[in-house]
């Protein structure tokens, strides 16, 4: 056995170890009282309550949403901003041209040589 140099410190360490041990023993007692991993069968009343709750959830889910809800704007009727129904929809260049110029429009490109462009 080693010589005790600081008796107060030794006593403090001993008390701390004892407290940790008591806490661990208490936790083991509490965990052993619980049935770990074992399931029990539901009583008929519990089964009925669970079924009623399930039905209520389904009814609320169906009645609350009249279709898909957009993640971008939160409005019903479409799911993403890729849909043209969404106010946050980003139009492609072709779609923008269709909005600005109705269906009767023509695009022209002029072909010129590099020399004439540089002049």
C-alpha cells in the first residue's frame, strides 16, 4: 500500500468514487424495473383507441388538403415551383418569349463575316 501524503485529498477522492458507485447502482435498479425490449399485447380498449386515432388522422389529412401543396409557395394545387401554376416559377427563355410575343413571332439572325464585324 502506498503512503498517504494528503489525507483530505484522499478522502475526497474516496467519497467521489463512492458517490459514482451509488449512482451506478441506483441506475441499474431503475433500469431493471423497466421491462427492456419486451412488448406486451394491447388490451381491447387500447386497440380501439389506436384505431380511432388512426381514423381521425386520416380524416384530418384528407380534409385539410385538397391535393398536393407546393414546397416553395405553400399553395395547394401543385407540388413544386417547376409547375407553371406556382408564382415562384422560373420561366425558360422559350416560355418568356411566348409570354412577351404571342404565338406569331419570328426570330432572325444575321450572319456576317469576322472581317465585316471587326470594321
